[in-house]
C-alpha cells in the first residue's frame, strides 16, 4: 500500500475525534516514503513544528542511501502532522461546508497528532514500526507513540524535548500565538478567503521562536552588535529600518517562514505543544514514564534554551525502558538536532543498532 | 542643595544633547534622596528599565536605616532616568510646542542617561560619588559612569548586566518593541492625546520580558502545567480565556505594568538597552574595560537567562580595576538582584567596606 518513491501522497483516513472530543470529518494525512518496505524495516520520522513530510529535504544530512537513516536498508516514512499545512488536514483545509476551517478547526494535542498518524498507518496496512524518532515537536510525538501504541513500536529515539511543556515553554509559545492573534490581518483566524494574511504576526512569532531555537552564545558570536551594512541603528531617532545585523537576521527568518507556512497552522500546532504532557490522565509524569515499555533512547543539546538538557535528563532518569542517553554538544542550541548532522547521525546509528537488536541484546548504555 | 527627606523633586538641568546629536531643551530630572549628605557619603543607585527614583520602595530590603545601603550612614540618591516617565523628561513630557514629545523624542543611549544624570549632579552641586551601583539597566548605567566620569566615582557595583547588549538581548528586546509598535493604539508613538493607549502592546512586551527576568526552572516549579482555577486550557477549541496558570500569571504581569508605566517610555529605554555598548568609540569592548580605573565590583545571578553569568565573568576578566566578583545563587533568574535581598545585601556590605577604604586597602578578592 505504501508508495516508497518519495512522492507526496494524501490518504483519506476518515473521521477523526480529538482527545478533547471534537470531530473532524474526512481527514487527510499526507506522507512521503523512501526505500523498500519489507514489513519490518519501517522507520517513522516525526517532523518539528513547521516541518513537513519531505524529510530528505529538511534532514538531508541524515536521511538517504548510505546515511544514518539508510534508505537502502530501511523504509523511511514521514507524514505531515494533523493540523499541518503541507498536505494534511488543518485550518487551511476546506471543511464540509466548502469554506476553510479557519477558527473552527479544533484544538489538537500531541496525542491527536499521533492518533491520526496511527489511523493513517492502519489505513495503509502498516502494523509494525521498527523505529520512530524525531526532535522537538517530533520528539514529543515520538514519546506519545511509545505510550499510546507501544505494541506497534519496536524502539524510539526522542530528541530535544521534554516530558511535558514547561511553564516557560507555554509562556514563550503563548507570546508567539499572541503576536499572530494581535495582527489585524488575523481576523480571528478566518483570513483565508480575504485579501489580507497575517504575515506580520507570523513573522513576529517566528522572530521570538528563533531566539529560542538558537544558542545565545552562537547568535552573539555571529552578530554581536554589528550594524547591518548600509543601515545605522545608532542614529538620533529610533527607526526600525535602521538595524543591527541580528535584527535584520531575525527579520529574514520571520519573512522566510511566511513564504512557506500558514499562521493558523502555526497557532494550532503551537497550541498542541502547549498541551504536551505525557502525564495527563496517566497518573502524572513520572508514573507515565515509568510505565513505558518501549526501548527508548533520549538525546538533547547542551546549549538548548527551549528544551534545556535537564529536561532530557529527567526523561532518562524516569523512563521505564531507557535504551541510551546522548548529548549533542553544540553552540547552536535547540536547532542542533537539525543541523549537527554528524553528531545526530552517530546517535541514530547507535540507536538503530540497538533497535535492530529489538532491544533484547542492548544493555542500556551512554554514548 | 539636595533634599534628603525622600520627597520627589524635579530639577531643571537645561538643554541636553544626545550622543547621536539630537537636542532636548528644558530637560527635567526627578530625584529622591534619603539620609544626610556629608559631601563624601553619597551613594547613587541606578534603577532598572521600569524602575523609578523611589528606591526605598523597589529595593526596600536593601535601602534604609541599618540596612545594607544604610541611610543612617550614607546619603542614598536615585534619579529617574532621562527618557523615563516617573518625573524626568521623556516621551510623555511636553515638548516646547506644548504637545507631548511622543514619536519626536530622540533615541537615547545608556551614555545619554548617565550624561543627563551627571548634568543633574552638576546642577545640585554634587562633585563626588562614594559609590554608584545598580542592576540590569542600572548596571549598564553604573558601568558607563565608571568610563564617562571616573573622576567623580570612588567605586562602582555592577549587577546582572553585560559590557554590551548581546545579539540575543537585542533580538528579544526588539521583539518587545515590536509588540508595542504593532498595537494599533500605538499610533506611531503619538497616542498621548488620543482616546487610545497601547496597553495591549505594552502588556505583550512585558510578558515576553518577564520570561527573561525569571529562571525557567523557577517558573516551572511554581506553575508547571497547572490549570488556572475555573478555566480549562484543554478544551476542544482554542480559547485564550481558558488558560494555564502560567498564562494567567504572565497576563497579570503584563496588565500590572500598564497600570504604572508608559509604552513610549518602554520603547525609548529598551532602545537604549539595545544601544548599550561600552566599547563604542573606545577601541572596542575589552580595551574600554581595560582602561577602566574606578574600583568596580561585579555580581551576577547563576540562573540569569537575560544576562547569563558568563557575561559578568567577561566583565570581571577584563576590567582594569576589578574590586571583587560575586555570584548570586538563586532559582529566580535575572530578577534575583531585586528579590534576593539577603545575598544582595551581603554583596553590598562587602562592596561598601571596600569602597569606604577608597579602594586602597582592598585587595581584589572573591566572596
């Protein structure tokens, strides 16, 4: 049933009911897959907040023939998350009445994203996952995979995330949502058939987010108080068009996101991150972690501001079946899980060696 | 000339010319002072971004009879910074044409705030400062005091700040300015005689700022994913009125600031922090620090996200006349310089012992 040529496919998975009880009829999940599917060689990669199913693009140092996620050996599959705007059903999609979902699209939890992905795998006939992995929002989904559907998952690799949203994460993520909702072009979330799009709000959200994705020292070493060429941020009157280099850099990051991503989707998926809590309804965080039986490897980044390394240490201390623990050492901060491909590849290769052994031969060890 | 009864006074210091060359006529600087002024017992306290001259209020654990800044012994003086809204000339003030300055108010640097304070001290006849101290923006001003007017300053204590704005600080501060400027009620900065005030924008700015003022672990320990009583942030549809406790807490912090502070002033002083760079025009950061001759003590907070402790270590390594170095150990983060009064008082007492000795007997030591 799986097309493994890398082509983007959209699969109708029928009705989906969210954790909070809302119904979404006619849900579509988009996917891409590479390699040959043998039935027991499926690796599911979970993308981060603004990611998509095209994992060979956004993780190109990690996925491909001969690479850590070796498409000569494994079948690597990546879906666009429910709520997304890259092929799966989300706020940008048309509701049954023919209008865009917009503000009517239900709130989602991380569990919803995973449950919809499970519904998709059922639909395409996949009954076994050799390994599931991902970072940030992808890591949160990976964790939920191990707790919602442990029978399907042979092993999991969780990168740069926490067991639940921290209060600080909720705070900074809410600031991003707020930046979008304050944009007059947001129009309460129902801008899809209007002349205006909340690009300013989305760009502002991204500028804030980007400061949590990057290490403070790395940004400072790159930009410091350097002035943007041709501009003078030290003039006699404040002028937002006269910028320091870091301001120009953040403006660029903001605008770049508006060219490829939707504001309503950003709100929906950020809200899902606010709701990330593997302890909910499971007797609390550590009880939920202790009950986990899927062999799980944890990795984090030493300079991560958004998901500080102590959060991965917390996971590793409390997980019921910890496979291994690894630290990515990088000035880059949170984004290191995307850009430090050498270290991440090494971690993935170790992980897959253990996952291939089905967890049985692998003693827990720290690499 | 100085009234030391704690009464708020406003002193006309005449025309002021900014570092970038703009002229502000008829500048007023507000001050309060306590204790008895002997000519050589003046301690100048520099307030932080949204502070004011009423230091016995916002630093009440530190200032007063018998306290670390002992008003039985010292004369403690605090001015409202130029650009402020608590008595000194700033965007809320009336320009010579009788209208509010608003968007016409010049951009200020940290050096401008210090130069205006110097102009004020000249006016009231003060020619010697036993000690100048402050944290955050107050620390930046303290540093500039030691470099602009070393002949006046016997000793300085710099808390929780850096030698210049880091790129990350510029980025997160610019996000705050942007939140204000995106508020339709901002009206380009000229809202003072209109029906609308950019409260929403200022509150949004404060919510972001507050997440940099507090330690991530402290906020998480206090709030975690606790739900605000009577609200349900996990319902089937996103609703900003259904909040986690941390969202309610940040909303409160935002609203509270709008009740006591002005948005235009916030932009002006935040812009001044963006321009903080003691190396500018002095041959660079470390050359400027090395040339410093005023005995200076540096202190920082171990969990400070905004001014990470390595920035105070940088200061201490490079200052030409380092008096001592101290670390405040606290989960609170940046705000610890305001709230950890026991530790801060201990640091100040050590500092003043050395400052009283005029720096001559005090060998550099670490407490």
